[in-house]
C-alpha cells in the first residue's frame, strides 16, 4: 500500500465515524507565545481544549505538518544518524471535544490498525498509565480494562508518568495516555527476546506508532491537578512510522515517503545508498531536512538569524554541510528537490506546489551563501591546524570548536573528523560547556513565569467590538500575573473590548481602563490562542466594577492609515512588478508600515516612483472602504481575495476591499473609512532582507507630510550654502566634478609618495643568509596602498621578506609578505608572523602563508612591531 493511500484511508476511516476533516494548519505558529513551530496535531485545537473557543465540530481528524528540533529524542544533530526520528513529520490524529472518550478511542484505534491496515495483532503492544504518587493518581484501570477486552493482558504494560502521562506544558490540560507500539523485528529475534521488554527502550525496531491522550485534568501553577469540566481525546500517530510498519520496512527511510528522494540523490551524487554509513547518514539528513525547510518557507518562515528563522537556517545548513562533506555537492543542490517534493506532497499540502519556484529560489540563495561560509570555515580550520603545529599542541580548544559550530555551521562531529584526519583531537567537554552557556543564556532570556487565571466573572463571554467602537463598558472576566525579565505585569481578559489585539502585522492597541478616579494604563493588547489579552502594569482595585475601556484613538488612527496603505501598496506592487509578488511579512504601527514581499531583484528608482504614484492616485480617488464580515471562505476566494500563505483561515472570514478591481484582501485589521483619509504615502526605503524577499518601509499622513517638508527644507539649506537656489542641480554637478578632479590629484601625489617610499626601502634592504629583509614603519593613506606597496616590493626585490607597519586613518596596521619559495626554505609563515606582531598593537589578523595583514587599537605599539620583527630575524 502506498503512503498516500495509507493517509487517505486514515482520513476516510474517521470520516466514517462522524469526524470532520480539518486541513493542516501552518507549520509556523502565530498568536501562541509558547511555540515557534507546530509540534503536535493538537496545536490548532488548543483553544477548544482550553475553553477559549467553541469547537466547530466535536469530532475532527487531520494530517498535520509538525516540526521538532529539541526535546526528548529530537536533538537535531541525531536526525539522520538513526532511522526513525525526523525534524519535519506528519502527525495523523483524531480528536473528541467533550464527545466520546476512552472506549471509542481505544476500540477505533485497534480497528483501524488491525482490520483496515491489517497489522499483525501479535506484534502490537499497548501501554497505560501506571499511576504517580506525587500527583496522587492511581493506575488508569479504566483504560486497562478496555484494552483487556481486545488485547491479551500479557501485551498490556503499565508505564510511568514520563511515558504515559501527557501534558501541554507546565500548566494547562493534561491526562493519562495509552501508547500503541509495534515490534518489527524478525521472528528469530522475537523468539530470543520478548518484545514487551523492549517497549520504550529506544530499540529501533520496537517503536511507538500511536499515542491516545485522555485529557481529564488541568495542571495549575502550584502543580496540583483539577478535573476538567469536559473531557477530551487527543491522539497522534506518526505517519512515517505507520507507513514503515505497513510496508514492512526496516526503517522509515526505506518507505516510499523517502525512497524517491534518496534515488534522486543517488543519481545526482553517483553514490549508492546502503554501502557506506557516512553516505547513508548524509542522504537521510538531506531527505529529512528538505521537507522541514521547504514547508516552513512555504508557510511564511524565511531563514534568518533570529528565533524561528534561525532554526530553519540551521536545518538548511546542516543539510548543505552533509552534502558538501560526504556527497561531494560543492554547488547548490537542495533546491533541485523541490519539483519532486511538490509532486509528492502537493495534493495533501497544496501550499508547497503553489509556491514551488519561490521556495526553490530562497533555498538556492541560502545554499550559495552558506557554501561561501563553509569555505571560510575550512580556511579557518587550516589556520587552526597551522597554529597547533606551530605551538606543538594537539587539542583543538573547546571555545574554538564552538566558534566553528556557531559561526561557520560546523557541528562537533565534523570538526572532530577533520581534527582526527590531521592527528589532533577536540576538547569535547569544553565544547559542551560553551554550548550549555549559550543554551542557558537563551533560556534565561525567554523564561517567563505565568500564574493561574483568577476567574472574576465565570459566566461572561468575550466580545471584540473594536471595528465599530473605540470605547465601551467592560467587565473583567479573568486575570493573571506574569513575571519575566521585564518584571511583574498582569494580563486581563474583558467581556467586551474595543482594543485590537496584535495580529496580521498590526500592533495591538494601547489605552486605558477607567473606573471613577482610578485609571489603569493598557500597555499592549495581544492574542494568545485567540483569547484577547490586555497587558497592564497594575491591577485595578475593584475587580467586579464596570470599566470604561478607552482605546488611544490617535495611535489607532495612525495605525489604520498605515494598514490601509499597506493594502494599496500590495496591489500597486503586483501591478508594477507582476503577480509573483506575495506578502511575506508586515509591520503596521502608528509610526510606519513595513512590507516584506517576494521579488528577486532590487527595485529600480522608476519602479519605486511608479508604485508610489499608483498608491497616491488611489488615495486621491478617496475610495470608500467596503467591509464584509463573516464571509464563507469559498465565497471570499471567488471574489478574488488575496489569501496569504502561512495564515490559518477559518470557515468564515473578513473581507477588506478598496475598489474590487484593485485591492481585495482577507484581513482582520482596522482600516480607514475611505482612502482619502490617508492623505499622503511616501516610500522611505527599499532593501533586501532574505533570499528572494524585499522590504519596503513607508510612511503616511502627517508623518509623510513632515518628511517631505524636511526634505524640502534640506534642499533649501543646500541651495543657500551653494549660493545658487535657482539652479541647484548645476551647482551640485560642478561641485562633484571639482571633487573628482581634486581626488585624482591627491591619488597622483599619493602614488608619487609611495614610489619614493618604495625606492627608499629598496635602497635600505638588508641582505641576509639567502634572502633580503625589509622592515620599516611607513606613512601611507590607505590599507589598499599598504598592500600595493608590499606586493610591489615582493615583485621588484628577489627573495625578499617584507614587514611594514603603518598608521592608517588613525589606526595601526601591519602587512607581511614574502616570496613563496621562502615559506618552505626558511620555514616562514606570514599568517603566523602577523598574528605574533599584532599583539604589540592589541590586535589580530591573518592571511596566507606568503601574505597576511593585521589591524589593532594601540598606535603606540607600531615602533614595537618594527623592533619585534627585527628580533625575529636576529642571527638569520
């Protein structure tokens, strides 16, 4: 049975049991401060489980894209080394929200596995929660008794809290779980060792395939458990493991999910899978990582140096590094897998096929960039090897190994491999210590303590009225305290709120909660799992009072101007650049708008002017806002609405239109009543932020007016300085021409000066035993002129060693150059020499064995450089 048929059978089975199929949510998480990536199928249903939202259906099923790169069994550096863990994986799942519970979940799981998929019953084991004294919980006898009706008791195991009690986090819904494991060993192996002894013991052939979680408790901040008013079922089955089991393969990578990709790499590399362990690992790393990289980019997360973007960049670079080291891929290659990936997964995850070209271009440019970094890292390793040889040491310092990992993407195993090949070892304990320091630093920056919600008005609902009103009468539903590096703050949930919560790039509203003489400042408003949360630095004195909720109208108005202008900008970019333009990110606040979009070349000045002109024309047309709420998603798409990849839309959406022929977008933000309100639009910058992604920053209304006025005032001041206000352009052209002529004259004088210095140095050279020596402190205008002088001396004096020290633009610099033949005959190395000399100027440097440079901080050390260089050659 093929993988896609296995997935289809899962969905069809649960549809037959009354479940609604819900498509996968994006792999990149938004509006949840606890997660960067979707790591389980239940993530998109958290609001149902937390009680923040009413389920659209009480029974649902789906196949969810997930990404895990940390936690139990998910160390990134281990993926590909074994054959059953992954970064990106699909999780098949079925859920019950207050509907069925343990009985149906257990019976249906067994029915699907044994009657539909025909997995051998005698190879399956199940585990149930064995109780925990700390939580004062006994064994889950209900689950045990249900299982014992369909499975021999000898195949039912009691597990500990670690394996058989699932928790969403430190606080929140949790409960006992039943895992289903399968023994995929040969019959001979099974006869020698009983399978139940290998369950949850990390055996590669005895693996968990399905986890049935029975959520019946809520974990409070004090660690205690409280029964949930409604019990839920949350199951998760690893698709890759299931396919492996049904197809009777020895590893996940031998199933038809991965074999087409391995065959592609075999053909491209000329190497065969299954003959060399290092080659096998490299191929497994690539076929695993390309899925994680591609789906994340398609869902809106571009590689970067920050947070989630850094995770994707690390995964991509690990794949490139394995291909480079073990498969001989020294040019970009990952992007070539995109057509096959889109063909394989396009039906279940159409967002990848729709953006195939864009994703491929992003990956290719990232590869090109990292391959350059990789080359730099290898040169850095050559330098380290040389330094170890010179010093007589045989161990690469842990800090240096960590620098190679952190800066150049060299994991410890690669550094250790290269070190061993050159007769060295690596201080692995020192490396681990540096890694721990970084992890602790990141953990400390991210740590936040969150208290339990204190319920004030349990019966109150939560309603957002901010599209129509900036003020309302509100009551507090609940509140809690949070503590992080900023100190103590509080979160408040109101029954009716005019405050817009940060979403879709638009920042959250600020304002006030007023009760008589008491005013509480609302610092920010955010969505946490679709719950509107107001951040305050103090709590009101009366929780049960009715408050006047008042939005800061001035800030909201400016944000509305910028948000509506963002829609106009998006439409104008499509007109000018083409339909390939897709929004990749945005920021809208009261000061500016920032719009990131897909485009693979720098915009010309003419294109920028054209976009600006279109937007301002639409502003002058004073197009009225046409807002439609609760539009069925299918109807919205029929109207031509622009939906953003990576966004999760519900069944009903809000439609924002400024002229049906110009701008129609799905949007939950706040907007002006007509485009004329915006007044003026001005682009202030256009730049690149990632491969294939450009960024425009722009301003509107009075901010734009002030900017234009400031530019006009600057032009006026320049005209006055040049004493030619009527023909400013001609005056500037004359000034530039005069400057260029003076620059040429200065360069000519510098060349004459350098030539004179060169002749003086040649005349003063010292003849030593088999070579000529020139050591001097000189005066030159630039680093380039210092390098040029060094090379000219090398070319004009036979068998020469040159050491030059110079003050350049107020800073000390050193250049060392020698004939290539002297590197071996005299045992000299310019790179090592310059590093030793740089210590005298509190600096550092490096280069090639025959030419190297250094810079520093201490000008007073230049004479010491000359003296030390002389001492280096004393007696030679």
